[in-house]
C-alpha cells in the first residue's frame, strides 16, 4: 500500500530530519571536543543511533518508502510521523517492536 504523503509534507519531514541530523552532529562534535580536552570518556552510542536513524529516514524519503511501516508495510499514521519523524513502524507494530 502506497503512502499518500503530500509533496509539501515530505519536504517538511525532510527539512525537519536534516535539522535534527545537523543538531545531533553538532552536539556530538562539541562533546567530542570536550572529551578530547578533558580526557573524559563519553558514550556516543545514543547520538550515533539518532544520526543513523536520521540518515536512514532521509534515505527512505529518497527511495519513496518513507512513512511505510517496516513490519507490516502499511502507512504510518501521519500524526505519528509528525510526533516522531524517525518512526519506522506504525502504531500497532511499534508496540511489538519496541517493548
Ligand atoms: Zn505496521
């Protein structure tokens, strides 16, 4: 089943994802500088995960599969996408995939 996101909606999601990606990358860079200065060991796995998810979502926009549940192939509810642009699952599959 094909998603019926409007072009304007896709554009809005793309810029939101690009903005999120940029800010996480910026935060990570700053934290890395801080870590290098202070010798602190910082765990960047959460940031890396967000960066990966942003890049994956942008790739899905490019390939036209953005907004489609990776589990059941149904459209992800628009309200859910707006709340979480990184969403990969529809609401009913999200409960199953992320306990
Ligand atoms: Zn689903």
